[in-house]
C-alpha cells in the first residue's frame, strides 16, 4: 500500500507539473504574441430567442464556443458570462468533434470554475511529439437553463466572453498568445406578440394633426386593432370608427398639454398588447439658449431663439438692456459681444400671425473682468511611446488652478478623443486645494462624476460654515486617469485634452456662488509609434535602434578605419523624428579627452551637442531628434571599433582605474599619518 501511495503521489506530481507548464502563459507575462489576422472566438448560435408561450422556465439550450481561422493552437481557455437572474449553468463539455479530438494526446481539462453568471474552463494536451490544431472548429459546448424572469418578458442578456488574455485566451505550441477577436451571443425571452406605434411622441401646434401607425408581429394572426385617446384630465375616448385600422389620424385638439394615443392589438388566441405614444399640444412660446451665461469681458455669446406653437409665421424681436435691436429682427441666431464688465440683459419677443405675443426670459449675462487665474491640464505635453507604454496602460493628468483667490467651489469638464483614450477614474489627490478645508473640519461634497464618450465632468465644494475658509494660491484640483485604447496611426496619434464649456461646465466660484474669472491652458496627448530593430554587426555583435521612423533590419554598417557605425533613417518630409541607438561597448567605445569621445553626424553635419549620450557598464545609448527633409544618414564615431581592441581597452581602463584607486588610498593614508604625527 505504501508503494501504491508513492506511485500515486508521483503521478499526481506529474499532472501538477504539466498543469503548471500549461498555465505559464497565464501566470507569467508573454514574451511573444502570435499575431493572427482573422482568428475569432464566437458563440454559436449568436442569437438564442425563446418565446414565453412556447418555452417554459426550466427548459435548457446549448451554445458552443467556436474558434475560427486559427493556426498552431495547443491550448485554449474561455470565461463565458450571462445574467444570473435569467440563466443557470448546467454543464460544460467537449463535443465529439472538438478541436483536439484528432490530437492523439493526453488532454488536460481541469474542473470548470463556476460562479453566479459565469463559467471558466479550458483544455490543453501534452504536445509530445509536436501537434497543433489549424483551421475552424468547436472548443466546447455549454448547457444553460432558462430561469423564470424577475420581470415580464421581454428580457435579454449577452452571452459574453470576457477578460481577454487572462481568463479567455488561445496559445500556440510555443506557449505564445494568439491574438483574436470575439463575437458574443445573446439570450432573449419574450412575448410572442410584438406591437409598436410610430411615432412614439409628437409635438403639435393648434390646428395640426398627426397620423400614427401600428405594427404587430410574431403573434397568431389575424390581429384586431383598437385606438384610444386620453386627455390631460384622464378622460379616455375609444375611436370605434378606427377599429381594425393599422393607421389612425389624431383629430384636431384644442386643449393644451400632454395627451396619449394608445393602440390595443389582440391576436387570434387572445393575447393582448398595448402600445402608446405621447402627444404634446401647446400654444405660442419661445425659448432662448444659453440661459444666464457668464463671459469674459470682450467675449461673445451666441444666443439661439426657438419659437413654437401658435400660428406661424413668426415675427422675432431682440432686446439688449430693454433696447430693441432692429438690425437682427427675425433672426433666430444672434451673437452679442460684451465689452463692459458688469451685468447685461438680453430678451427676445415672438409674435405669431394671429398677433399673439410671447416673451422669453430676461436673460442675465455676467461679464467678468480680466484675471491672472488659470485652470491648466498638466502635463501640457504628454507624449508616450509604444516601446514603453502599451494599449491598456493608464495615463494620468492633473487639473490645476493657478493664482486663485477666495475659491470655494470648482468644477471641470475635460474632453479628449474617445477613439484614443477612455475614462478610467477621477479623484482628489492628498494635496488637493481643499485639503486644508477638510483639515479645518469642513465636509467636502464630491458628486459622482458624469462621464460620456470622450468626456468627464466633476467638481468639489464644502460646507463653509463659520469660521469661513477659502483657498488662495496655486494647487491641484483633481487627477484624471485615462486608458490607452488604440495603437497609434503611423507615425503618431494625438488629441487635445481640453477643458470645455467655460463658466457653465468648467467654473470656479467664490462664496455665495460668485464666478471667478480665469483662463484655460489645455494639454496635448501624443502616442508615438516606435519600432525597435536589432542589427547584426561584425557577425557576433548587435546594435539596437528604436525610432518612430523606419530603419531597415541589418542596415547598421561599421567602418573599422573611421571607427564609426552608420545607418539610414527613412520618413516623411517635414515630420519630427527621433532615434535611440544602443551600442555594446564590446563593439564601439569612446575615451574621454581631445577630440570629444563621441561625435554624432546627421547627413555629415556634426550634431553632437544636440544628441544625448548616456551609458552603463556594457552599453552606450545615443539619442537624437530631428526633422525630416529627406532620408537621413546617422553616423556615430567613437575611439575604438575593432572588438579585440575594445576588450583590451576595457581591461586597460579597469587597470588604470584600479591603480588610481590604490594611489589615492596610499596618498590619503600618508597624509593621515603625517597629521597624526604632527598631533
């Protein structure tokens, strides 16, 4: 029995070791990615639609995870998610024709990891001798149970593959990630009869009618239609003359307010579904935007007047500080420039053809004086390079205020290109401008951020009870974290990190809501495409170039006579470029002393002073920026290039350094002894 236990232990250890080897792509960063165009993982069928009068809760259905157009596949894993209130997991299995069915290898399929609304499972095999799957095939099959929905149908959820590269991945025979895209599936549980009405809402004026159309589908034909009209006071009228009509024209209504049009559709088995549309009927009115704007002195506000109701056509009159502006009569969009600090008023009046008249609000305009206060996005120039920053990395911007007085409330609205960056987080740093208020016992109020596609709006204020406290000076308002979501388009992608909607969504306030004038300084986000190329030099040595321009592989050429290496950089005329060259000291080295140890040439022009040269014990790094006029030739000149001389020179330098250290220590010791003797 002891011997049998030991054998079992060894077998278990072998399995665990194999599992650990298989899990290396998950537990450690991938050294290489196997990029495959067209490879997909899809959930089939893509649409799983069931009807409440055909499929009861407790019924089951299967979906398959399928891989398309893959090459060299040895291992896969998926994590599938769904709405746990609609579906329940029953099982996961390999079908008879799964992708590894012909491998002829021992396969490893660990127990699935199952939780509320998800399952994670995978499969690999011991690849000895070498075999991988190529093409299209089924990974696995998942069985799900339909639960009783928590609300009336229709209900729906996605069958989503998630957490790519960690929980959902493909790897090849070399344990490298295979790139792929996904197509999720959907689950829908709905009533059999569908009814819609068009339009779903309508605004009409006195004297105007509107026609509504009903559409029924998926029920048991024939259908019966009935139309109803409900007034604002709740009174409902059935229009029997419109029975079984799919379209109905709402009659002229003289009462203003909200009304409802409802169509009731009944199919041949008695299932009845209603659909309603809202009708708003109103008289003459006019609106003006923006309302109560704030503007810097000398700035312009463009107002828009929108008349409605009544009986067109309309006559429009504009007033500024109670004075009619005849030059803009009947204009709906009017710009006004404000050159005097203080308060002004703008109003617009509309008259319809029946001589009914309606005034807009008397719109208050606050004109602020010049100010040295500034709200800035920092860093002003944020440049990232693909050899150091990858898609998925997070970048942080500070929003700061400069030279402000009596600040009690702030809000910012930051925008960016949503095809390049996505919102991740926003927070107050430990040294934010109101940290002193919190220390003084004030309660900070920071509402949830409002973020949309390419924007976030957020702010902060506090309860300013006696003793009163305000911020004065320069400090940080908040920090915003964004995620890089796209690789740069050659040679780079950039956008402006812009503070927008000044004095409406981006503002500074004193106590009692008084606006603080300020200027804005935006920032530029740039993502630079960098290509690192390794060049073989003199058979056994490599030089690496990293640049946002093109440097062809193995085009770094040495000149032993000139003690140089030289290469060409190709790029578009007028674009800004840079190159960083990594040179092993065993190939090319420079010694201090006249002439300069390194000389850098760009098209035979000495640009050494424009280059940045650093080194470590083994390598020298040369960094150079320039603007393309044509193909550029870079030449780097050192002191020695012959490898044997370089080794010898390094040994000589080490010996010289050692001798210098010994002499220094000896000299120091003698001086110390002399001082001791004198004492």
